[in-house]
């Protein structure tokens, strides 16, 4: 599971520089130029870490950090970037909810070291798969659809997890049955899988009669579509 990092920085050149170095180190990167855009991306991508500039238009970095912590998503790490280098400023940032504080100007390699250090401490809490606002956390047994928690049964959860591990691939009913009922002594009927998928669609699709995520591939099975 590749870790996603949200870079919130209004200076396009700095944002691009950070992105290049993060992608070089095999992270998935999304970026925002202001706090309001960052809020939208937060719910769509459920990042593991946020690299956050404090001087932002529309919503300050401090306000955005406070908003993140209000969402009770404490597994999300925050590294603050700021030209404010006084000890008092750093202490205020850490008390506000930041996990680390890096002053500008900064060396990109040093920032990468801070990113790696923070994720070593917190990455275990950020095991997730995200596709289009739908987020599954297998270790926590939790599913989020944008900012709403989705209540699933054990079979629905396992079914969704298998789909999200294999996006855009047609999975036949035999494969799905094997995943959900690996030790079944009797034959599991195809309609049992169909019933699980029907219930799952009702919980994660905007319109279960016209599913956008879980598609039926006639004569073959089902496919979890991400694009």
C-alpha cells in the first residue's frame, strides 16, 4: 500500500520541488494551493501525511491543522513548513497538532528525512487503500466514504477489501467465493455473492441501481472500477 502525502503550499515552485522529491522516494503525492482546496483533497484521498505551509490564502495553515485534528483522524501526520523559526513558534505549532516542524528555507533532502522519520513512527496507523473518496483501513476494520463512516458486515468488508486490492480487474464468482468462504464445507451459491454485492452497493454507491464503483461484467463476474 503506497503512502499518500498531501502537500499544501501556495508557492507553486516550492510545491513542485517538494512533489518531485516525494515522488522520487516512491510516495503518492497530491497538492493544494490553499486551505479550502486542501480540505476537499483530504476527504477524497485520505492522506497519511500532510506537508503544510502556514502562510496560506483563504485558510491559514494553523486553521487547517486545527480542522484536521477536529476530524478525529489522529492517524494523519502533519509536518508544518514555516519561515517562523523562533522556538515559541515551533512549540505553538507542535501543541496545535503538528508532528514535526521544518523552517524555511529548507533543504529538500532534509525535509525527506523528516517525512521518513514521521512515517516510521506513524505509518503503522496509516495502512489504507483509497479510491475516489472511498477509504478502507484493513487493520482497523474501518471504511470511510469521504467524511462518513460506512458500517459493513464481515463479509461485506472482506469483499470490498478484495475488490480494492484488485481494481479494474474482472473477478469471477468463484474467486469471490474463495475469498469469502475459504473453508466452506458445502457449495456456496452464486446468488449468495450477488446478495453480498447488492448490499455493498447500497452502502457505497450514490445510486445502487446505477453503480459507478462495482460493475457487473455480464457472463464474467464483477469489476471494481476506479477510472
